[in-house]
C-alpha cells in the first residue's frame, strides 16, 4: 500500500517558476525568462519518460549551462563604469546611449521630416511679378540721400503723403490716449488685459462714425454690425470662410488686386473666376460679362457663391455708379449668391465722380441685405497700414456670429485700439486730415499723369485710389504677355522702378501697368520720368 501510494504521489518536482536567479547586475533579466520558457515545457516531456530523477536533473542542468552562457557573453563586453547594484537609476545610466543611436542609424535614413502639402504649396518661391517686385525693391530701396541709385517703389499701394499729419497728432496725443482717469495714472487694465476679440465697443463706434464721414455718405453705419480684424486681409479671408466651402468660387472683375489670389485662396480653398473687362469701356464692370462667367462656371460643375467687387477699383481707380450697383444686387438675388464690396479706398477720392457705398444703396431700397458684406480698413484712407485694422460690415447675423468667433485668430491689439479711439474721436483732426490728404493725392495724380504723358504714356480716367493705370502697350514687343513682362523686367533692372504689370492683375490686354504715386514725394516724380525715358531709349 505504501509502495503504491508513493508511486501515485511522487515527490513534488522543483518549482522552477518561483526560482529567480540574479543577473550579473543584480537583477533578473529577459535572458532568465527566456530560459524558463524553454525549460519548463521540456521538463514535462523528460519527466514523463524518465521519471523523477531525469525529470529533475536534466532541466536543472540545462538551466545551469544556459546561465553560464549568458554570463560569459556579458563578460565579453565589460563596462568601464559599472553601475551600483543598489541603484536602479545607476543601472539605467550604465547603458550606452551611443550604441542605441548606432543601432538606429544602422537602419538607414528615412528621408527629411515632412510638412503638410498646404505648407509646401505656400512655401514655394513667388511666381507673381507683383511679389517679386516687392521683394527686389526691399533688397535695394531707393533713398534720395542714402541710396539714390536704388529701386523706386511704385508697386505698393501705400499713402505716405500725409504721414506728417499722423506723426504730429501722435506726438501730441500719445500719452493722453494711453492714460485713463483724472489722476493721470496709466490704466494698465485697459491695454494689457483681454478685450473683446472682435473689437472694443468704443472702437467700433469710432470706426463706424469715421466710415460715414470719410466716405461722404449719409448712411450711419451700425457699430453692432462691425467685426474688427488685424487688417483687411484677414477680414476678406474670414468672409470667404463664412460664405463659401472649399472648391466654391467667387466672380471677380478684372483687373483686380494681385493679393486676392493669396488672401482669398491660400487657407480657405476657394477659387477665383476672373471676369474680364475691357479698356474700351474704361474697364467698367459689365453685367453681361458676369452672366457669361457664371454660366461657364456652372457648366464646369463649379459652384459660384458670390461676387467680389473693388469700389473704388484697384488698380484702375474708377468708381461704380449707382445704376451698376443696383444691377449687381439684382444679379446676386437672381443667382442667389453673395456680394463682397471692398471699399477700402472709399475715402481716397479726388476726381469728379462721387463714391457711393453699397450700404447707401441698401439704405434707400428694399433689397435682400443678408447677401451683402462690406470690407474696409484704415490702411489707405487713414495712412495706417502698420496699425493693422480691418473691418467686416455685414447685415447677416449668421456671418457676424461666425466672424466674431474667427476674430480670435486676427484681433487688433488693445493698445492700438486705445490710441485709435482717441484719434478717430478727434473730429477736428479727422476733418482736416481728410481734406488735406485728398488734395495731396489729387495734386500728385495730376503731376504724375502729366509726366507720363510727356513720354506718350496715357492713364485711364480715374477718380480714386493711390495709383494710376498706365497704358504702356506702345512700348512692348511683341504685343502679348511675354512682351509685357520683358518691359517690366527692364523697368525693374534698368530703370530701377518697380511697377505692377497688368498680367499680375489678370488684365486680358497686355501693356497696362499700375503705378502707385503716393509712395513718392513730389520731387521724386522727375526722377521716375527720367528713368522710364532711359528704358524707352534702350
């Protein structure tokens, strides 16, 4: 009986799973675990055939020899600074960083780190003559005293004629504008803390009053319908986000401002469809041309979501009359699309034509206001492009709600708003500034156009803007876009004058150039004319 029980209940085999031998470093490692995974199944096989003795000795012997092999393998690579067995962090520090790096490098290079397709598209070198000219001029800018042989800038629409008025006002009022309270202490909470991202209430009111005054309209712009942005560029981009989806399109009469191709398309994914206007009509907008462009887009399967107009026109300088504005509204309502009216030059008028804001048309007639949106800013009429203040004025509550939220990406700084609230509220200064700058623009336009005429170069009839639209088609050979760009290169390299060729503005007729004369002083005009003459002679 005893013998039978002993055979049925043999002595329990050693528990290898609880046996945890130490590595040379003082801790168990992956090698021991691997040995156990190999030996334990083997133990069952051997024990089943050889009984208690062989089932215990053979796995133990295999385990011993495996440990001995691991020790010898490790001793072949001694560490110059062996870690302390009592410190886990010291053990980690003992591992060679260079060996891990060499292992990674041995896998081969996977190429340079990638950026998004959007970034790659934007990072490409400039291909528009408009931006190329601006870059080259910035590298070698003309200076009457310090760099008289530099490139003269006529490609940037900026008004430097009235900076003296701005400078004088700021020098006299900067401290008062930034200081609040009767005690004269700086109101830091008003300029350093968070403010409404779509603009302070006081700033909106001041801008609304200024817009009515500078545009010469009887319309009282409602401050609650304004959203302020850091310049007109984010204002028009925000409207694109609100009005169109990626792949949708806007009709844009040509010639148009070259920056629209970036400002409207880069991040929104919308498309622009040029609507070509002709010199025979002084590049006036044609409803017939709009109708044709709309129908052609629909045949291509392209969805048109709106029309973008520049009024006054940039680069031509003409003004849309009341009848055309009515026709535009009728067209938009018939096609069920939006109208974006860029009126950023609305106060920079000097001719016989009267500027009429789209807001004035909507005030006088019962039109569908929800489809009309106005862009404005202080960079042109108030000569403050560096202050970065743009305006969205809309009658559409959904657009306003979305634009206010999007304004967090392009808000105007609080100090800028505080200063401008004070400036725009100075009615005597604003009135004097408007009158003075209009007269200076008019005088410069007359002088510049007369100088070009001496060279046989005519300008279109214009009544607004900071530029003239000059016809140099008689100077290009051959008469096509290539000839136009060759003349542009000569003006830039030989004449050291940067102007904007019409092809950059999508003008269908070669030979037209935009010349921004408000970047010059009056004494610079003869220099420009001589340089153009030099190009003509060569």
